[in-house]
C-alpha cells in the first residue's frame, strides 16, 4: 500500500471526513475475522514485532499470553509487558516507515534525444546512457551497446565530470546524438 499517496489524500480531507473514516476503520478492525486471522498464527513464546502508534515505530517482543482481543507481549528492549491489539502485530514483516516522497524522475518535456541520463536498474545497478527515442511513457536509451526502455519517472540527470578534487573543471558543450547524426549525413 502506498502510504504517501494515502496521506496526501487524507491531508485534503475535512476533519469530519477523517472522523467518519476512522469510525469505519475501527468497525472493520473490530470484526472477529481480523482478530482470528492474526491469533491463529501466534503461539506463546513466539518472537514478534508490534507497531506502537505513540512512538510511530515497530518494537520487538515476545508473546506471553493470548487473550480474547489482545495479546500480552514482553517488549524485549524495555522488558515491560504490554497488552497489544492483535491487529498491531506485524506478522508479515511489513515496512512501517511512511515516507512522503517528493516527485522523482524527469518528465517527458524535460528530456530530448541525445541527452545523457541515468537510472537504477532492477538489480540496483546505476546505469547511464544517451536518449535515442522518446516514447509516450518511456525513453529508449543506449547504455554501452545495449538499448534500454526506461520510464520517465526513473530517470535522473547525469553530470559527466573527469575533474579530480581541488582541480578546476573545464566544461565543454557536448554534441547531442541528433546533431552528430545530422553531421554524418551532411558529410
């Protein structure tokens, strides 16, 4: 679930709408199906993580007792016992950090054929190349000898620098790919 988008939507809601939403969420969470689904996966002595809204983070704990609507959990960091709602136990290891991400990437109108851009591929490798084609949702670029189709939102500008620390950087205007193709045709 994208919490950044959800929070952006909630920020535009009225206080009354937020109150109604909280009441609806509380009704859904109070449904016995949620409690039973979590409770059936817990055992006394099991290590778990639970989310504490007052600290806005997960805490490691150990199940001491299973009650009807709550579990008694020993907080492993403080050695205190807490009554925790079953729905606050993070059984699937979900990421609890909510990040409000700024707009990333480049837009269709911010790039041109011949621009040097970069992206991070699926194996988390930093790649860069020159744009050879602008598509509706992606660009085609050449990285080394290999063509890549990359979404605009994944692109970032690349600054090509060969200066060492402390040296003055001499900048030169690099010929775009489109200009070099036209120059080759003229010859």
